[in-house]
């Protein structure tokens, strides 16, 4: 019985230790977010970055991936299966197939279904990364 209790204690301690080790980020400023978007999107005209309010840890990737990967036109050969999560700057970067015109409202709905709010996104227009609001 003591061995069982000791094993359970070690298991619980290890679980809580791992949970506390998850990287958590504070909310990035709009300036830092823009710099990050510029860094990700420069030279990548088929990618867009979406501000995802509440995206502050690596675990957030699960819900966003589940909903966004269902969308048409994602280039799964780019980034990490078509997506990259920049939790430090609350950005979801999505790569689209060459020539595909993404439906912004569908992307926003997918992000919303994952439990995050997006108020703007970044895209390259004439080789300049610009903020687009809704």
C-alpha cells in the first residue's frame, strides 16, 4: 500500500512539475507583434499572420490546429504542416497554396471556434507587411 501511495505521489508531483514548466507569455505589444509579423511574412507572399487574442502558450496550438487545418488551400508543405504558432506574440501564421485566395471570414470563424478572438491580421501587399482590420 505504501508503495502504491508513493508511486501516486511521485506521479502527481511529476505532473504538476511539468505543468508549471509550460512556457507562458505575457501579452505582446502591438509594436512587437508587427515586428514579428514582418519577420515571419517577409519574402513569403502566400502567408498571413492572424492576431489570436489569448494565444499565450504552446498548448494553444492544439485547438487552433484542429480547426484551421480543415480549411481549404493550406500549403501543408510549408511551416509546420501549413501553420506556425508564435505564442510569444499571439500570432497564428498560415501558409496558403500558390495562387489560392483565402476566405478571411472562414479563417476568422475557425480561430473563433478554437476559442480565440482575432481583431486583425497581417499580409504582404506590394512587398510590404500591412495590418488589415475587420
